[in-house]
C-alpha cells in the first residue's frame, strides 16, 4: 500500500520510526523492538538509512522487508542521496523493490566529514525527481516546522518544500519540534504555498538530557519555557525525566490530534517502553 492512501479516512495516522543497529549493537535488538511495536498497531513504520547516512550493508532494506513481509505492517525505507551515485541509488531501489517495499522517504542526508559527498545528487528534490521518473515507488519527503537549519529564511524553506512536492513527493514527515505553535504556523505557510499533500507531525519524546541536546544542535529546534523547566527540574533524575518526557509528548500529540493534523510520526529511538506508554495514553484521541 502506498502511504498516501492511509490518509483522509477520518482518523489521525499514527506511525513510528526505528533505526538500524549501530556497529556495537546486535541486530536482534531491533527485531525485538519491532515485535513490541507490532502490538501497538501503527499505520506504518519507517526505517532510517543507517547512522551517518551509510546504508552500504543494506540493513535498512532487510529491516523494512521484515516489517512488511513478516510483521504485516507497511514499511517506509529512508534513502539519502548525498553519499550515493545514481548507480548506487538504483542498486538500493532495486533491492527495495525486490523485497516488495513500495514507499521511500527521500532525503539529502547529513554531510559526513569521513565520507566525501558524491556529485550526482546535491539536494533531496533531485533524488525525489530521480525516483519519481522510475514510477515504481511512493515518495515521502522531510519538512521542517522551524525551517531547515541551512535555509536562509522560512520563505526559502517553503519554496524548497514546494519544489519537493512538485517533483514527486506525495507525503511529508516533519522534523521534531517541541512547540506545537511552530508546527501550526508552518502548516499555514505550507497550505498557503499550495502544498496539499498529507503532512505528519514528527514527535520525539525526550528520555535523557544528552539526547535532546544533540538533536537540538543538529536540527535547531527551539525549546519552549515549559520544556526547559522540565529539563532543569529532572535532569539529574533519569527515570523522572523519562516519565516527564513521555507526558510532554502525550500533551503534544493530544493537542495536535484535537487540531486535526493529518498524522503523528513518533521517533521511537528504538525504545519500545516509551512507545508503549505513549500509544496507550493517546489511543482514545487518535
């Protein structure tokens, strides 16, 4: 099933993201996580393209295939382009197609100083256009409620987002944010610009201080006063911070669902406990 077919059915789409195991992790940890997530009945699960944008070992394809073919849940495979040639991109796409994967999240990817970028693709919109020309994948793309960290301004960011849609993106997933008003303002800008595809709100529950500091540095998300008070109060109490982070994410999701957003994409960080707690808390409002 193509992801855009899940929307417009009178309910909020609720999906998850997982990532392949890091080098020092057993692959079994990811499959154990997925077994737990299956019971939560997400609309789909997306799989990132490996740490630092490396998908050479094809773990993304294997995990996405397991999600779709073994668990019976629709899967979205992330694919970055800045480190791949066209031939390498075709190899990944052919592998995904052979596994029955129909949905791809097309991304530029982070610039890795240890892996010089290739020159075939410079931006996500170029990858989107390339995949669209094949005609055999549904294409999702990323969007940034507070603007991409490299964008000169919000107007330029929306123009680039419109270009992604014009070139073939049929569904958007947002970067994490902690202030729902930022998302609502972004949604208004997107609709004014004629972007009518489904847009999911990306929610990341905070489970530790170091995690959020790293993510904010990478993406530039702002931290509202309510959030910083939680961090300050519980930063030295990991269990309390985890529970407070879950509660904050639940509040965000309830507000977003009440406002009629198209969907919620939960960044699980491969933590089934957090996903289970949030899913149980929001089940009645989605």
